[in-house]
């Protein structure tokens, strides 16, 4: 905590700067009392796990900070299932698992908390192991009406089925999850081919990547320049002819370099040292995450569109990036969920940033984000609701594009289990 005890020490600067009404660490009955939130229209309880989003603390709102009392991590060595608290960050999970040579498909940063798991969780390992939600075995927590819930994948009764499915992708709207049990995977070495490329090379690499085997994925960022990561999990199959061929990609693109990592935990994507974009602690930001399928013949059109977007970028802190999913994330082996766009193979995101007190710059940056979103919709029509935007005008559209034909089911769940809208509104 900072000296000013009305501020939170968390990664997201918008939320870090918010002057909240009250900070709570424990889940008590009073938390579910509507009278505590009714002072302002749309006031609700903010929940903080990793604290990486702009919605975990807001001016005048109460925040439930799960980091202090819900930070347990326990790995059962017999089942290799790990149990984490609702306030655990992915870096701590990976550090713990690595001690036992286990791992988990976390995303491109170690900073996100349980919000990463509950909103889907797209990892460079997802093509081989599914989304984070596909690896949930059980959960414990509270519904918005204060009811305690404990659900196990193998013992879901028909009447709990909808709640279970909605927890996987839409939990923040109607529940506070205090414990999550996850499957872990063996920790394998990783080969990364990475470096700066130009737009033509990016176009060629996207084309190649759309045929990647499941243990490979592409992630790229276009900020001041374009930087890519071709991620390869080495699962004893280096002898696989296809992988060997792909590893030769580096020869085709001489600016790329090949790096070997003992495990996933050692990798630091988009590090500061690369100066990819201006990292400014005095900036506020918003991110919107999209979803779409393989670009196939549309790659040249997409690259042209990307170029236009970057030409209009309002400042050097704004960028567009993308990660690849597909493979196992397309399958429903682990049952239905509220991550409905299972056909998706790309998750691009648009990052808009501005000097925190400069409202004019904010307007320009947000306008760029929305206009870029409109341009990209043709290729990526859906939304990955990894960031809750109920404070933005785009919220309703994002909800529909994220939950598709399950939006009404989510509204029903919200009406039943969070009737007073204590948790973030739909
Ligand atoms: C640097 C960076 C890299 C990222 N990379 C990826 C990536 O590779 N793949 C990907 O899929 N996403 C990625 N994300 C997005 C991130 O996973 C989501 O924004 C996620 O929601 C953040 O979770 P959090 O716990 O850190 O955030 P918080 O701000 O603490 O929480 C986010 C929201 O989730 C809700 N929430 C959090 N915990 C709980 C809980 N226990 N119970 C109920 N509700 C809860 C809160 O209401 C809050 O509104 C990245 C984000 C950042 C900042």
C-alpha cells in the first residue's frame, strides 16, 4: 500500500490512481448488502485479483482485494492438480509449479491474476492444452446474492450445469471466486524464434503460422516497429519433420534469432529492453481484445488495414498486437463454456494510452481505439471479454460480441444470482 491509503499498489495505472470508497480484504455478509452500493447509479463492488485491468478499482467504489487473504497455492503431487486462491497472480503460480517440474498455460505476462483464468485465458500453449478455463477442475466462491458455491467438474448436477459453464468465461458478472483447482502440465523446454520484421515478412509469417502444428504459436506486436515470437514447445518431438522445417524459418528471415528456454517460466515476452512502445507510468490506458478465424487469403488486406491503423496511431504508447489460439481451443473436450467463439484462431488486441490528466489526448486515443476496432471487425468480428468495460460506451456491444447466443443465459444468471447487481453490471 502507498502512503495514501486510498490507493492500491497494482499494475493497472487507471485503477492504481482510483480513489476508492473502501478497501475490503474479506468476504463478509455485509459485502452483499445492496445498501452499501446504492449511493451512486451503477455503483457496484470491484474485485481485484492481479489488478491488471481498469475495472478493479474506481473512484468512489468499494474494492474487494483478494490478493491478501486468497493467495494460497497448493499442488497435489499425486493428482498434479493445483489449487489456487482467487487472488493469485500467474507468475506466482508458475514459480510454484516450476519447483515440481510442472507448468500451466498462462498468458503472455506473469502479472494477471485469477481474472486471466476466469475470463478464458489464452496462452502461447493454448493450441496444445486449451484455454485456461478448459483446465479448471473445480471452483469455490460466492454468488452475487451471497450464496457459497463449490463446484467440481466431475460432479456437476444438471441444475448447476449453467452456473459451471458461465463461471468459465463470465464469472466476474455474477460471482466472486475464492478458490480454483486447475490441471497442470509437464514443464517442457521452449524454443522461441523472435525478432523485428517488416510488414511483408509479418504477412508471410502469418501465412505460415496458420498451418502450424499444435505445439507452435505466433504472437506479434506492432508498436513503433513489429516484433514477433514464434513459440515452440519441445515435447520430445524435435524429431518431428514438420517442427524441424518450421525451426528453419529463422534462416528464411535472417533478422530473427533462435532462443532456447529450459521452461515456459523463463520467458519474458515483450520486455522493456526492446523499447517496443513507450512505457509511461503517468499514462492511463484501455485495451480491447478481439477474436477471429484464420485470415487465409485476406492476409494482404489485413496487413494493409493494419498499416493504416498504425499510420493513424496517436502516440508511441499505443499499439496493436495479436496472439494465436486454435488447435485444442477449438475443441469442446472439457465441456461447454461461455467462451463461445471456439472457432477463433487469432486474438488481436488494441492498446490505447494517453497522459493521465490529458482529457483531450484521452479522447483522441480512445477514438483511435474504436476506429481501429471498426476496421478490424471485418477480420475479427468477435470479442474476448478479458477486460470489463462497463465504464465505457462500448460495453453493451462488447458483451453481445463476446457471449453471442449465450448473452441471454448470462442475463438470466445475473438476475437470479446477482439480483441487486452487486457485481459488475451487464
Ligand atoms: C500485460 C498483460 C498481458 C496479458 N496477456 C494475456 C494473454 O496472453 N492472454 C489472455 O487471455 N489475457 C491476457 N491479458 C488479459 C488478462 O488476462 C485479463 O485482463 C484478466 O481479466 C486480468 O485479470 P486480473 O486478475 O489481473 O485483473 P483484475 O483487474 O484484478 O480483475 C479483472 C476483472 O476480473 C474480475 N475478477 C478478478 N478475479 C476475480 C475473482 N477471483 N472472482 C471474480 N471476479 C474476479 C474483477 O471483477 C475484475 O473486473 C493480459 C493482461 C495484461 C495486463
